[in-house]
C-alpha cells in the first residue's frame, strides 16, 4: 500500500566558534514535499533572540522566510509569503502553493542582539507531501498504559484555561518523563504563547519549550505520523505522544471543532482502544479515558496525524 510521504530528519548542530552568529542547515536528497514543519532543541538565549528562517527549493531557491523569533521570555511566529514562489510561512508550517513541490530546504538560525548559538543543539525537519495517509494496520499487542498523572485544563487558574489543551497535555507529558510534578501548565503556557497570533498551541513553540524543561538528555520534535507502529514504538520507549485531534470524537468532553490536543499513553489491542489523557474533562480524575481506535484515528486524521515526539538523546 502506498503512502503519501512524510519524513522526519534530525540534525545535530556543529558549532565550532562560540561567537558564531549564524548557522545554516541545507537538506537535500529527501522525498518531494510541499509542507515543512521546523522543530528545534535549544535553551533560550540569556540576551537577544534567535531568528529562525527557512528557504525551499522548487525550481529555484525561495527567499528566506522568517519562521520564528524566540526570545528569553517571549516568542512569535510569522505570516509571510515569498512573492516570486508563493511559498508561505504561516505560524508553524511552511507550504508550497497549489501543485508545487520542493526537493531541498534550508533552515537558518541567527543569533541577534548579543544572543549566542552555544546552547542551540538540534534542528528537526518534518517534510510532507500531500495529505498525510496513515497505515491503520494495528499492532497485535497490548501496550500497557504509561502512568501519566491526569491533568485538566479546566481547573487551571488562568483566564483562558479553555485554550490551554496543548500546554496542559505537554505539561503532563513532561511531568511523566521527568517523574516530577513541579512544572505548572500555566507557566508552560506563558512560554509557548505566540505573541503574533494570540494562541497557545503553536506546535514548534511547544516542543521547543518542552526541551527547555526536559534538558539536554532529551530531544523533541513535531512529526506527522504515517503508521500505527510509530505509535507503538514511541510507547514502548516509554514516551507518551501529544497529538492534535478534531471532532467529532465519541466519548469526548467537548466537540473539538477547532482542534484539541491530548496525550496518547497506551493501546489496548483486544479492545481496539487508544488510551489517552484528555485535559478537556472538568476534573483531573476524569482525564484518563479510552477512545475507540477507528473513531480516534478519524479525529486525528482531520489534523493530519500531527504529534509531539520525545526521545532520550
């Protein structure tokens, strides 16, 4: 069975000069793609900011398009289009227009206003062609649920608690991976808030801040999943997956019409159920839930099977 291409490529930075201000990564010899999602693993600069930009090659290189500005205590994404190629950088994705395909990419990091690159460690490029297609052939085995402490966004002391599904799900995941409960979802939300778009769910900012909380022993990135076995592999490595869904979803707390992020924490093969931590329920104690597999995958498909992945480095 053929699948639309979605590839994740990891790149560890090679910083030789501690005073280096610019770093470029060029990626070629990859399948054609028309969407790019950039992730990075770095500590925040103590001064200034990092400007992350991208350029895609279709028939020629596009102009450099700003992707993210990442400061000590704030962050913003962009909405900008290259007039020559019509390639657009919007929030957390870079897309080619219409039937155009890219075959190479560049990612540039600039350390601006006294920032340095010494604490910038890794880049990740998720390249996808067309609408992601998912191999729904399920694993025959049960994956015991990871013991994630449930966390409800509805109980948070925050004026926009209803918008904090991504910060809450990622906080619960970080608490599990670190085996501590010190991180607060409201703190995490402050550090992923996109000042350009007034949102808390930017995918790239979420994994970037997750690295800040987890530390150098970890790597994190955004991916579009193409196989059930990728879910199983993550879970068997003791790593939950934060995924974006769009309703309807049978048994869910709300309709999830604008997208909603939950944590996959296990799989019950016999019952064909995806075991989740869903922060939309009104109480922490209600947030652990099992969703019927086919219905869950349909809701995930509406968001292009996107997820936050974590792995020990």
